């Protein structure tokens, strides 16, 4: 899943970006409110992690503008403003969750996964799909009752497909989910990972939709 992190403190931003990447997320990072708005207009993100005390445009104003435009992306506010009034203002402005600094990276990742589950309409932390069970929290996959070893990219790609079974996703959309800014993407990278997943899960698990992209069919 691809996240946008908006944090002006370089030490915190780099620490959070690295921690979330190690937890399997694709993370883009900007350091001011204007850059955040530009990024949100030019890329599709699954979730926004937003500091409030930002240069150029305050995070609360970024959030209000986002909601006024009808953008329903989940927003987790990450801030040093710990007064109850500040939390209430953030939530009433459209935030979905609120985490006060200092914080634990494991808790941040858990809250992000909870918001993503809610966005997908799931309550269970694991994704059950036929004989396949994928747990985003532990990065474990079982297939037909047996552990299924996957690389980090294979796991991320599989999670994208299982989050939207029946949806046709283009190669470009899949690349956007898997790769952040500055990461080199070879022309056939997605196809390589799809081939690997088919080899492990069956050739018909991921289907080609000619001229459009790929899909995992819904299960009846």
C-alpha cells in the first residue's frame, strides 16, 4: 500500500519513512503543506500521515481543503499538539485517527493497518480468500493450510490484488502501489512478480485482461 507522509522534522520523517518501508509500505515523504497538496493532486495514495505544524500551509488547512474537494483518503494526524481541543479540532476537520508525538512506530503501523482495513470494509486483520490467508500485520501467507514464502514485493502485489478482488488494475496502477519516488522501475518488473505469484498459486489465480491489465477474479 502506498502512503504519503507529511512531516517537516527531518529526523522524524526519515525514521518514520524507513520504519514504514520495513513494515512493507511504499512511502513518499514531503515536508510542507504546499508540497503535500501537490503530491495528493498528482498521485493516488491509500492513506495520508499528516503532521499539523507545517511550513507554507498548516496541516489542519491541508486536511480541510482535502475534505472540501471530496477526497476520502484515510488521514492519520501525527502531531505534538496534545491538547484535547486540538484532537477534537483535527477529528472534526476530517481526520480518521490522531497520534501524539512521541509515538511508537509499531503503534503507528498498527493504526495505519486498522484504517486501511476500515477503508476496505474489513474487520478481520487477515485477508481470507478461498484457500489463501494473508496477514498484513505479520507478513505471513498460508495457502491450502501451508506457509507460502513470498518476497516483500510479491507480498505487496498480492495484498493489492486481494484488497480489490474483481477490479482490473493496469500495470501503471500496480507500479504506483509498489514503488515510491526515486525507486527505479524496470519495464517488466510487475510481470515478473505476477509470473512468480502464478507459479506459486496457479496460472489462473491472476488473469490477464487484454489491453487493460490484470485482475484476481472474485470468489463465489
